[in-house]
C-alpha cells in the first residue's frame, strides 16, 4: 500500500519476486512433528504441519497471498535473513532479472529461540531489572534479549518507480555478504571488516562518505568487540554508530530489514537514535563515535546497516538519500 502497488498488474506478471527470510518456521508446528518421534504417534500431525514449520514458510506464503510468479529467494540465515533478503532483491533488480521485489524478514517470539541463546550463555539474565537490558557495547552488558517482528521493503527498478510516481524513501547502492569460515558462533573481525569493504566497493564510494552505521550490536561480549573493531578497520573511528536492538531486542530474521528501514527513516529525518542503556563503553571495544543519551541531529546522505549471524554469515547494506 505504501509503495502504491496493491492490485498493480506487475505483481502477478512475473516481473515481481520475493526475497524474504526467517530464522525458523513456526515453532509449535515443529513440536507437532517432534511429538511424533517421542510418542511414536501421528495424532498431532496434520496436513499443514510441515507447511507451517518449514524455514521458508514466510516467503512462500507472501508469494501465494499476492500471487507473485517471479523469482523466489528464501533467506533462512538467522540474524541476516532480513538483510540478505534486501541484498538479493537488490541484486535481482540490478541485474535486470526483476523489476520489483518484496524483501525483508520476520520471526515470532518463541521459547525455543530463547533456549538456543541460553545454552551458549548469550542471553541477558537481568530479569529483575529488564529496563536495563540489553545494553550493547556497555561495560555492564550481559547478553542479548529476544524480540519479535517483521519488516518488508519494496525494492524497484529506479526508472519504473519514477515513471509511476512511487514514494521513494531511499536508494540501495551497495551490498556485501560473506562468511567467516572459522566458527559457528564466534564472530571474526577480519571477515566482518571485509563484508563492509565489499559493500563499499559495490557502492563505488569512499569509506568516509558513510555518515552513520546501524550496528548489529547484540550486547554479547565477543560480538560487540569484534564488530566495533571491524567497523573501525573498514571505516574510521569517527563514524556515528548506534544499535537499534537496544530498543527492540534481537528480532532474529527480521532485524536486518527492520534496522535498515529504521535507519533510512532516521536519515530522512536528520536525527539518529542513541543506543539505549549505553552509559560506559567497554574499553575492549573500538573507540567509535557511539550515539548516546538523547540522540543526535545529523545530516548525511549515505548510511550503512550491518548484520552478523550464527554460522558466520555477514551482511552489509548501504543506502543513499534520494
């Protein structure tokens, strides 16, 4: 509706595709199948069980609902599902494979996801003072807090968007994605740096043109330290940076698309939100220009949004003001 494409013939023409991801499918549906194994009974299994639990259920249901017949990218890559969705949509349009892409990510809150982070000691335990957590990059951080959500961006060929008078909020000018190839849950500074450099190369801009960085910023020790150092390596210490997870918690598959959208809107408003609860920066982190307290009035035409996932999957997106 915001893009002005509801009921537009292009949606079902084959020129529109979907690039959408989640960390997992519906957890209760997974339980239905799991009970079959533990109870040796199919009493809880029905015809929709797999269709609800499959990792690409969000993407295919979007396609069926709107009737798209173009490309389909199911980016089930945990914390980079939403950002890879945007990146692959951008590449599909850039390479003239599609004119329009429905891109983003979604995940629902579920105890199973909390258990995953609990087992690797990555979750915050500040249950008696929940308003003080998460606190990315802070000396007193003790882990992430889960959230849930969904966010969708409509990517479109520029000429087509201008021709029909679309409400353009930003231009995607760069995308990079790579993998650590070293450890499933321990982020690597060198490849996190490389993914930002890949995005800069794709955008064909100088690193000093980046006026703001939306950090992945999960409030985990290894993640915060590696990411901050990698950001300094790829860009410069003076780049304004904040983590939106301090507001929403970690929304897993949706964080990449939501944080990209929020960063775009902040760029257009010339005001950037601070990292909540960041009062004393961990000295082990790089000396970035962390936005704190009341936020900051800042005019910039180019921003970067970064995300890093379990499995060592890294993404970096660059957006430009229209």
